[in-house]
C-alpha cells in the first residue's frame, strides 16, 4: 500500500520470484555442496595419488565454476530484484534490519568467488598440497555464506525473540536456524552428488566410471538418513498455525481433507524416496550400467524436489513475509486494527493516492483487491480468484469477506493462509462489489447447472 | 496532488548505521562497481573491433590485444556483478522509497537486465572456449568479433536500463501518470532530457577506462615483450585521449540538460559541489595532458600519472553524481528522519572481516602471480586453457 503494486497477469508476482528462486536454490546449494564435494574428492585423489580422479575433478570443476559463478550469482541477484518488485515493504524491512549481515555475507561471497577462480585457474600450476588447501578454503567460505543467509531466511518464518527486542543476533539465530542449517547442508551434499553423477557418467573408462559413480552416489545418502531427524526438529520449532496448515488443511477451502501443503509434502517425500531407491539400485549397486541419461533424470527429480520443498517453505510462512509481523501483502499485523476502523484507502501512500482517482465503487474495490489479494492470487491465472470465488454472488462474497476480516482463528479459519482483511465497512462492500464482477461467468454457469449457491459462509458466520 | 504524498515511507524500524556511513558505503561501493563495469561496457566493443582489424593475422598487435581483453572479460564481469551488490544494498536502504518505486514502474525491463546479463556473461565464455582455444583461423577471429559485438550490445542495453532507472527514481512527478497508464511495469524513462547525455557520458567513460586497461596490460608485460607493451600503452592512451576529448562536449550537453536551478549548484551555487566539480575539470585537463605524452612517446610514468589522475577523476564524478541525486531527492526522501540504532557489534565484525578479506585477497593474488610465473606442469590439461591464453599474449612468436 506504500508502493505502486506491480501487476503480473496470470502467473502473479509470487511465481516471478518462485521461478528465479527455484533455479537459484538448485544452483547455490550446488555451489556449497559442490565445494564440500570438491574438497573431499580432491583429498581422495591426493591420498590415493590418482591422476584419474584429478582429471575428473578438473573436468568437474570447470562445469562447477561456469555454473556457480555465472548462473548462481546472477539468479541470486535475480531473487533480490524480483523480491524488491513484488514485496518492497518486506525487503525493505529485512534490509533495514540486516544490512550489515548481508554486507558480511557479501565479504564471504567475494572470498568464495576469488577462491573459486584461483582454484580453477591453478590446476597443475601450484603444488597439489597447495591446491587442496584452496579447495578446502573454498569449502569453508561457501559454508559461511550459507551460515549467514540461512539466518535471514529462517528469520522470516520464525523471527523469535527479535519480535520483542529487534536485536539482529536474535533474528539471525532464531528457533529454526539450526535445524534448517542442518537440512540445507544435507540437501546440498545430495545435490552435489547428483551434479557429480552427471560428470561421472561421461567418464570413458568403464572401471573408473563405476568407481566414481559409486562414490558420487554415496553423497545422496546422508540426507535420507539424517534428514528426517532434522525435519522433525524443524517442525517442532515452527508456529503451531503453520503445522495446522500442513496437516489439517483448510476445511472450508473446499480442497478436501488434504491441504495442498500436505500434498506437496507427500509429493516431495515420494520424489525424494524415488531418488533414494534409484540411487541405491542404480548407481550404487549397479554403477557400470549408469549412463548420462540416467544422471540427467536424477537432476530433473532433484529439481522437482527442490521446487516442491521451496514452495512448501514459502507456504509455511503464509500469510506472512515475516511471521507474525508483516503480512505478504505488505500490511503490518499491528496495523490491521486501525485500518479496519479508519479505512485502508486513506492509509498507505500509494493506495490512497490511487484511491483519489478511483471514481466508482468497483474501482475502489479493485484497488483493495490489488493491494490485499494480488500478493497471492491472480484474477484468472494462478490461484485464480475467478475459480476460487466459485458461484458466490455479491452477498455470499460479502459474507466471506466478513469472515476474512476477523482476527480470531476460531471465527476465521483462514488466518493460517490469508492475511486478515484490513478494510472498513464501506470498503468491504466495494471489494465485494468488485469481486462479484470477476466471477460472473462462474455464477452464470452454476445457475445453468442448477447448483445451489454456496452457503457455507452463512453457516459459519451464524456460529 | 502533493508529490510528497507519493513518496513511500521507510519501514518503522531503525537504521542499522548512521546515515553518513551508509552514504559513504554507497559511494564507495558504487566506485568499486563502476571501475570493472566500465571495462565490461567499453571492453567488449573495443575487443570486438580489435579482433575485426586483426582477424587475418594472429601475431598482429591488434589480435593479441583483443585476445588479452577477451580473456580477462569474464573476470571483470564477475567483479562488476559482485561489486554491484554493495551499492544495491545501500541504495535500497537509503533511497529505497524512490528506488523501489521506479524499479516497480519499469519492472519488466528491470528484470530483463538479469536475462541479458546471463546471456552476455555466457557469451564471454563461449568466445574463449569456442573461438580462442585450439587452432587459430581468420574465420574464428571473425566469429569472436561478432560474438563480442552481440555480447557488448547486451551490456550496453543493461547500462541503458540502469540509467533509465537511476533517472526515473529522481522524478516523483512522473510516477503516478506512468503507473496509471499501466501497472504491469512496462515503462522506461525515455522522455527524460537527462537520459541521452547521461548515458553517453557513461559510455564514453567506459571507452576511456578500457583504454587505461589496455595500457595496464601493457605495463604488465613490459619485461616479456617490450614492443608490444609499448604499443599497448600508446594505443590505450590514445583511446583514452580520444574518448575524453569527446567527453568535453558530451559533459557540456549533460550539464545543459539538467534543470537550470540544479545545474547552478555545480557552477558556484554550492561550495562543496562546485569545488568537487572544479576539481574534476582540473583532473580532466591533467589526465588529457598526461595521456597526450603517453600516447605520443609511450612514456610509462606519464601513463601511470594519467591512470592515477583518471582514478581520482572517476571518484569525483561519482561524488558529483551522488550530489545531483541528493539535490533532486532532498525535498522528498529524507533518510535523516529515520531513527538510527547502530549495530556496533555487527559493524565491528564487518570491519574486521573486511580487513581480513583484503589480507586474504593479497595473499591469493601473490599465489596467483607465482603460479603464473612458472610454466605449466601438465601440458594435456584441459581446464587451464583460459590461463594459458593469458600467458600466450605475452611471448611474441
Ligand atoms: C555487468 C553488467 C552491468 C552494467 C553494464 C552496469 C552498468 C551500470 C551503469 C551504467 C550504472 C550507472 C547508471 C546511471 O547512474 O546513469 C550502474 C549503476 C548501478 N549498478 Fe550496475 N551494471 C551492471 C551490473 C550490475 C549488477 C549485476 C548490479 C547488482 C548486483 C548492479 C548494481 C548497480 C547499482 C546499485 C547502481 C547504482 C548505484 C548508485 O546509483 O549509487 N549493476 N550500473
């Protein structure tokens, strides 16, 4: 409401961030995991004094450097760019609190990049001992970038004591910091193994290929053994409402007993399980038969898991950017009360400026929709408002909005997924009026079929 | 409508640093971004032209200079991107209300920067791996010239988009009409009178900095190949000289394109601003003088003098650029109004780490220098092609 709101038709702003993030996560986790992999594999080569492993590493490190220093770095900046466009209030809050933490991460990032280039350019130019030392330094620096950024990422889900004292250290070392760090490192090792499988599959000599394929496959194991432990630890630390969102679902949302989140969780588990089984029966037990195509299949599965997992992490945080502090739509939780008595369209800078030019009730309603709903919905694409409203008529929509406006989870069971609607009575009517223009088709269709209008909300408001 | 009603507020949280320190880090960060960024922006075009002129003879100075530039470009791109993070962070912190807004208005091209950057960055590697490795041929050299041209057009577009955003953020009066036209972030700031001269100014500067870079390559290889080194210093200085002479009318045009009441600050209206502006004019004259000597007789001390003068000159220009932004935004964006709660502990950690990083980078550079003095130990290595090409530019065959 503070800023102009960027309208992204069909996919919505969330997916602009989402697409860039998924690619970035997959690459940056490789940057860290791959760093650990390179250091350990080089140690293996060093101890065995095996030139074949060295040759493999040279090959692999070229791919590594080209991928992480270019695509990794740029998609990282990309997340930043996209978040600043979609969620400027959220990013500004993070930056106002954690600038120096980011600055510190930047220092490690510079060290990491410089070491990556030095490592890559000095193959055969410095002694093997020195080169191994560079590999280890790279590993340490890249882990440190994770150590810092993990603090900011987990802060958004569990700000912990920061909520009380706004002290940066409490924000960084928040309740989910350590379990999340553990999970991420495990995932990184697995991703590193997957990437290295791709390089290994291209080795010509069969026996050495079998050796390397097997070695790389082992990197997939830790996450499956230790992952669940960290996952449970993680789940004990997140807000109860988020857990409810996963397991009980949103009864009234009409998606049945399984919430979308639970489905994503199961999907992610099934995919991971598939990877594990394949890794065990494929490259581990039967490394000779391993081919480039299978390696690529692993990568695709890995990307899918990364995608669903990141999406889940985002969903857990719903409806907040910073849990319990700032809603996804840029409204501070503490401001909701004042807004609902004084009105939304005269509060935020841009929202009120635009409202002065809105001449009809629908236009005002559209503005509220834009500022309070577009953060997660689109009119007719992703999480389509048209579909979700279904056959509700203006009155039913109004009743629905009345629920959305309540702060108490007992009378508003959307509190775990949607921000409390912050409007006054007149604005609520405008919003309902506007929304009823979106789903005209839907209503029309329902009337033809003869379905009864949705009365669920009427029931729950009566309660 | 009152324009101040359109300026988003800061978040209800304190700043982690005093404002002056944030401004200082913004300036310093942008300086460190601008130097490599200029080499990227100008270097690609120059390398492309040099490949084109030297395409039929791989021993020609033109070809070798082109190769030296092309091989080092990915490193400069990497520095430019990494160093961009610092000013981005502080720009958002201090001028977020203006900068987020203008970015949202031009969201599509703004995100496009990343797509273009990704493509151009990879092209810079393709040039090395596909056209500079293995057997030389005239055709490969021409392909290199062409690829570098495509890459450079990409970087030039990125710079243009940046200039659009940096100027759009200065004009709150344009925001609402643009947004009302379309909320999908498809705008640019193309009607801005300042845009063309400002961009031209940056572009000419990037050619000048590329000239200095060529000269630095020349200095680096004095011992290995004196003649080539001499040629590099002379041609680099000439490039610098030519673009800096063109900069005089371009700069005047830029000054004239500013609203008169703001231009006045540079011409005596404000002591500090005028002093820095005068200093930059003086430094320009000096740099021209030194580079004339270096261009004519290839004098190394004269080149080094031009180089140093130019480095300070760029800094003064950047300070002036920042002051111009403050002049525009002072009535609207007021970072001083935000409470400050300095995170001393984290600041101390940051400063100590920064010093440690510098020490580490020095150590690493020494290691690299030592590594590249010795001949390579394993000749059939595939991965070291990049670096061996760097070494190849020196020995004349
Ligand atoms: C390598 C390709 C790039 C080129 C050619 C480039 C070019 C430019 C140019 C020409 C300007 C000055 C615009 C003006 O004031 O008129 C600029 C400013 C800036 N660039 Fe870059 N840029 C590049 C990459 C990046 C990246 C990746 C980032 C972010 C990480 C970045 C961050 C910035 C920032 C924050 C400023 C403004 C600084 C300030 O106003 O104080 N740049 N860039």
